[in-house]
C-alpha cells in the first residue's frame, strides 16, 4: 500500500503518461508505435488505468474505458483505435517539441 512505486504513480496526478524509448546517447525521442494490431503507448495506458484505480478515479479513467475493453485491452472499435493513436502522436510531438526547445535547437 505504501510502496515508492505507488506513491510515484499517484504523484503524476492527472498527467498523460507517455511511454518513450531512449536512444543511444540520449538523442531524440522514440515512442513505441505498436506493431500490427498493437496499441501504441501500451505501458502509459496501463499505468494511467492503474493510477485511476488506486486514486479511485481520475481525469483519464472514464475516457480510457470508453476507448478500450477492460477484459481484452483492445480498442472497442477502429475509430477508438485511431483516436488513441492520434492522442499518442500529439503527446509525443509535444514532448519532442519541449525537448528540442530545452536543448536550444531550432
């Protein structure tokens, strides 16, 4: 109940959690795209759902449950899948932009 991981996850509050892959030398940002039939940002999705369960709900829980089936973890429809992919791409773009600005790159 009082684990450091639990506390760290709850400390993210209502933040969108984005799974990224490190690159050699720390350059660039890569977001797992998910293979054919795979969900991009699977780890971020699962952590946001777990956080919502631990916190007895948060801003993302209801929305995510509209897009994904609790029993299978699959998108409820092709439209839900495309919507999720667009959200993940937008989040990745925002993080990449912030990272670039932080390094002073144009």
